[in-house]
C-alpha cells in the first residue's frame, strides 16, 4: 500500500533536516514522492543520503533557503524563534508544522506501533523494524538512530505497519495515535520540560490515552515508573494492557537471560507458550527490549515463534554499543548513554560481555540542565569503569547555567572511588586514551554529543 502525502507536506522545508528525527521524516516523504528541501548546520552523511533521495539540502541557515513555493516549514523543539528560516516562513505566511505532527500524518491509515520510554526507544524500535522486515512485512519505520543493517534511520515500506520512536522529551509523543504502544520505562529526565515525576506520569498517561480504541499497551512489569503507569491506566475502557518482564505477575514472563559473550539467550512464556530466542547484542536491558518488541508484534497478530526468531537477526544501532574497531589489541566501542540509568546499563553490559578486560570510558555530559540534576548519579555510574576521562558539557540546544560544569560529575565519581581525569580540550582525548590503554582493554566513548567522533581518532592513535 502507498499512503498519500498530506497537502501541507507536498513541498516541505525542514529546518535542521540532518537531525535524527527530522531526517527520518524527510526520507519517508521523499520516498513517497514529496518535493523535500531543508537546511542543516553542516555537511554530513545524512545530508548526502537525503540528496540521493532527491531532496535539496542547504548548509547553513539563511532566509533565502526557504523557497517561495514551499508548502510548509517543519521544525523540531530545538529550533529557536529567531532562526532566519523560521522568520522567513512567517513573512511568507507558511504553515509551521512540528516534527511530531508531520510524523503522525505519515502514520495515518497504517497499523502503528509507537515505542516510548526514557531509555531504550531507539533500540526497541530498531528491533521491530529489522524483525518485521525479515518476515517480509515491509514496514515503514522512523527511528532516532541508524540501523547497523539497512544503515538508515527511516524508510517507507509497502506493508501496512508503521513503527515509530515516540519522544517524550518535549511531550511531542502526544501527537501519535498508535494501535500498539510500548512503554519501556518512565524516569525523570529532560529537566527543562519536566519538573517532577508526577509531570512525567501525567505525560505518559496522556500518551497512553491516544492509543486507538481496542488497542494495546505493552509496558514493563519491572521498572517502577512503568508499574505506576500501569496502575493508573489498567482499568481504561477498550485498552488491553500487556506487561512484560521478570516480575512474577508479568503477562509475558521472562524466565531467564543468559549472556554468551556479545549475545544473550532469552527464555520467555507468552500466552502459555515457552520460547527461547537469541538477542545478538549484549546486556540485560537489550534482552528486555527484545521481549517488549516481541509482545508488541504479537499484539498485531504476528506469530510469536516467527517473530522471536526474526528478532535474533537484529545486530544493533549505530551508537548503541557499536564496535568502532580494534587497534593494538584494544577495542573501541561507542555508547549513546547519557542518563545515569543508561550509563549503568551499558557499563554493566560491557563488564558482562568482556569479563577480565579493563574498561576505560571517555564520557561527555549532555545538557547543562541534565548535569545539574543528575551529575552526582552520572559520577557514581562512572565508578563502574576502571578509569575514565570526562569532557566538558555538550550544550546542544541549551545555554550555560551558572556553576554547572563537568566538575559536578568528576567530584561525584572521585567520591565513589573512580579513577577520573578531566579533559577540557577534546582534541587531547585520543592521545590521553592511547597513553592509558593496554592490549586487551575496552575503550567506551559515551554520551549523546559529538564524543562519538573520537572513536576513529582514538583508533588512529592506537595504531601509531
């Protein structure tokens, strides 16, 4: 099937088209035949991939990039009001469409699975995209990261299923009306938008309220925030709630997760059926993500055994414990983890996957607001490493906050017994790490900013 293109999105202009969420929507629209244009701050492989699909991608932000015949301007919450292209849109009286509303329109008429949670959205969405594709169902998907296999974050498929990552950070996931929703967890994060756990709970309740009548919520039975969400919504009319996890009362009960190096074997009971399948990425949290994906697919009527086998073909997402290479006997791995829960999970996963190896971490904090609220917990998580280098805060969309620096994390890490070094000049990191690393060590570059660029540079230094 080939859904049409809403009139407002026939000639869209994307401000920040190279971003993970924006580029996915632009790719799908281009594949559906829209005349896509946009701008981004710098050249990238994503920009080239969009051009290969026929999109016009400008570098830099100037008013002249917005064509007079554009049908709308698409923005994310990161775009500031004084952006010259947004100002030009107002002068042209062009509709301004938020990224989430554009994505919601792409799901219309399809059986949608929306994957939400403070952590694990990208991985779980990717697992479903890969597994459903492997079963020949040709889904459409929009993900916040690039798959290792297809090498893209989005695609228009001819099937009737659309799998989408649902971002809670700015409440934009309230725009979606899925047939199946997954809530992996609910924790306090994105402190610029949420002041308390109560606000988080209310936001996720609103998201669940958007599930189509007769639809299904797949929700963790293990994580406290998800359990509280279940308590609040379980009695809603026309909603089926399916819990999953290691808790004894889980509807989809995980009976065992057995690590085997960089893979895991997972045993579950689903609908009275015992299943054992392989997850080809390390870590308990990734195994549980696969179980959530399994439960969601079954809710759409996909046979459990077929889907379980297909989930084993998933090999990862870029930046989610992605092996960047090996040099001088040292493996360099990239992690997107930037919240203490994610950091702990990835560090524990690497400990379990490579017992006996030293674990060296290069951590770049992400956002001043997150560091202000969670810096102490980040430092405690880094104590799981044998040694770590901490960079200055990556600001992303935020302005600096007085007194908020990476020292908050470094002090907490030292108090927890960590061997930690502050590195203020990112260019020094490859040499620092190469001087620390020994054959057999694992080096983990960690964070949601441009710390990912350091992996190849570290490998070069190690090679020399």
